[in-house]
C-alpha cells in the first residue's frame, strides 16, 4: 500500500480549472493576436493591453507551461502553433468558443453547481436571473460571440458529418437552429445539387447572409427566421438538428421534434447530430460527460443514450432508421429518423 498521490489527480483533475481560466483570460486579453506580430516582452505587451506587467508575466509563464507560448528569454515570449488557435479570425481559431464556454457568464453559472444539484434548476438562471436564451436575446454582443463559437466548433466537425449524412440523396435541407449558416454552407459546397433553408431565431441569423455569400452558396439558400417551438419551414426532404436537442429537457425535445414532424412529407428524413452516451459510462466517455454537466448547469438540457433518443422520437411519431458510428473529431453520431 502506498500513500503516493496519483499524478493524474494532482495535476490533470484538481488543477484543470486553473488552466481553463488562464486560457480564457489570454483569449479575452487578446494576447495571441498581439504575439502574432512576433516576439515581445512582458512590458510591451502590458502597455498594449493596459494591464499590470508583473501579473501578466506570471500568466505568460503559465501559457508557456501549457504550450501556447514559448519563453525564449527571461522576458521574451513568442506564439507557438498551438497558441495560434487563440487568435481571432483564423481558420483554426477557438477564441470565441473559449470565451463563450468559460467567460464570466458561464463561469458564474458553474459557481452555482451545488445549487443546481440540490434543486435541479440551472446555475445560469440562478446566476443571471433569466434563462440562457433570454440572456443572449437581450445582449447582441454576447449573442454574436455565441454564434461565432458555434461556427468555430461546427467547421471542424463538418467533414465527417457531411460524409455520414450521404447528402446526394436529398434536394433541399432545412437546418433547424442553423445560426450563421456555417454547417449548411459546408453541406451546399460539398453537394452542388443541394439547396438549403437556414432557420433560426432572428438573433441567431445576423451573420448568415455573409457566411453563405462568402461560401458562394447564397443563391441556393433561403434564410428564414422563426421559433422551432411554433413551427419550422416546409418543403425540405431532409431536416437537420445539429447540437440542438441537447440544449433542452425531454418535454421540450418532443415539442421540437413534433414541429419538425408537422413540416415533413412522409418520405422526408430527419438527421440528428449529437454525442451519445453509452448505458454504462467510464473514463473513455469523459468528453461527453463534461458536455452533459455543462448542459445541466447552463441550459437545463442533457446528453442522451441512443435508446433515449429512440424513445423521444417515438413520442413525436418518428421511427429511428439508423445510428452512425462515433465521428471524428468530437464524437458526434448521426441519428437518422423517418416519419412513422
């Protein structure tokens, strides 16, 4: 028997929040964008950002330990390849995703985790006095960052999702909750005969026209605002729900699915893109379990098993046709359903 502490517990688990907040602070301060100009001293960076130089120096050393910068001299730092992911406006950027997931809004909600466990209510509502939907609807700047974060995440997931979806079967895709149109643009580029409808709340569609135009597919896509709890557009032969259902509890999910069902023809298909949990979880499921807890705290939604999705689909008059294998890089599955 030994009293040694497991290094994984000492470093990875207990100290994970420290690394997360350092990276979030680095993103909020714009350190990566400034270091993209070349090596700089702490003093120069501090002047450009307007912060306390000694404190910034300690953050930069931590970023060096995490591999996002290199400390070339005692007071000279340069950006690494990994660090470029914290830049804004680059193809591999996770800047908006980082600040959305772990910025002050979400961080304060996670501070209410104990209250969430005790009551079943979201930490977000406790911290902000309103739901996450109401919060983003009332704050255009935060909403724009949220939509940009979803775009950054979607762009990386798109190739595998598109291959699994077998788009050549379809004529018109309705992307429910499609936001700025990133996924739909990727799909239309991959399948030149496909047309699309990008459907979301007005607040989610602000950048859609620009995204679709930049991708060269605007002429094959209609942008339509609305609430999927009320109705979704008709006319599609495939309806897409990417990372929408995990935001909601079971009752709301059935309502969304019924809206889709009401708009669909008998031979149309529904594609649900979500992570899936196994019936019994273990260490390999940690990424999905982390997202599940994030949904608990932020939205009141959850990650689900394939069988749970089958049950919800049946309640909304759907039959599950197929469930794909786990897809890289985030472990999504494509659940295909047809009107029962």
